[in-house]
């Protein structure tokens, strides 16, 4: 099946810093989503972005499907950004079987 | 608008007991999913339902059964719980196969 690799696995930032999280995938995709799992375990959908670029406030994401990667940008980080960020992909022919990466754990400190 | 509601939030079972995890969505989504999350790992798909009346196996279906009761509800049943099924279970829904997912708040299950 499709493989999903996220980097870095762990990231510690000071409040106000910017960061880039990367998601590499091994096959063509028709579904790519970024999620934030907060310290209480809730999973929040950040972006549905199988291709192109989207922005939502301090967060933006870019997927270059032809090169099989996606990037999540966090600008001016805040302590509430802490948690785990997951990339999940679905490929044509596998219906909606999203495959998740193992995540990037982000800690934002004061 | 509640989104996706899962019950219960916590459960402790003895080995061999059975239970059903309930999931309901109020967004009129067609597709629903059950995932499990284990420490240090991403989420793994157990079963999914593309539309009312259909269900299919995901990556880790052994030991589980599902029922798509109607468009709103998708339940997950453990017939004979095992310690390996200790996990956090998440239900999700989406409008279609390629739509964005909305997750429930999860059920933390411990099998002793």
C-alpha cells in the first residue's frame, strides 16, 4: 500500500517562530488531508488539499502531487498550536482508505 | 451542530467480554469510518462504509464487526475483547470518498 512519511518527528519552537512540516508519499493520491491532534486527543481537520495551496489564518499548506509531497506551514506559532500534526492520504482505486503518517509532535514554548 | 458523536468516551472490559461503540453524525455525510490509534502510531482504518447499506474492511478488521444502521449511525462491535484491542477508537465521516473528514472525540478502551 501507499507509504506516508512525515518529518520531522518532533519539533520544539518558541512562541512566535515559524515552522514547516513535511509529508512525503509513495504513490499518486486523490485525497490528502492535514489534521491537528490537540493535547486532549481531539482530531481537527486543517486542510483537504490533494493539490495546490490553501491558507487559513496562520496556517497554510501546499501539495505538489507530481513530486509526491505536501508541506504545512505554521507562522507566528502559539502555545495552542502544540500537539501532533498528521498527514493522511488516499490513492485512486483504494476508495476512502486514508493512510496516516506517524505524525509530527510540535511543542510551542513561551 | 454536534458533528460526530461517539459513545462511550471511556470503557474498561475484561478479556472475552463484548461491547458496541456507537457513532452518529448529523452532517448528512455519506461515508463513515472507524479508526484505532495506538501509542506512537498514526491512525489505522478498521472498517468503513462508503454509503448507507455498504461496509468494507480496512487495514485491521480482525476481531471487529460493524453495522451501518442508517445514514447517520455506524457502530463498531467487539465480540470477544482481547488485550490487543486496547486502544483509542475514532469514528469519522465525510461527504464522499474524497471529502474532508470530521472526527468524533474518541473512545478510550482498555481490555484487561
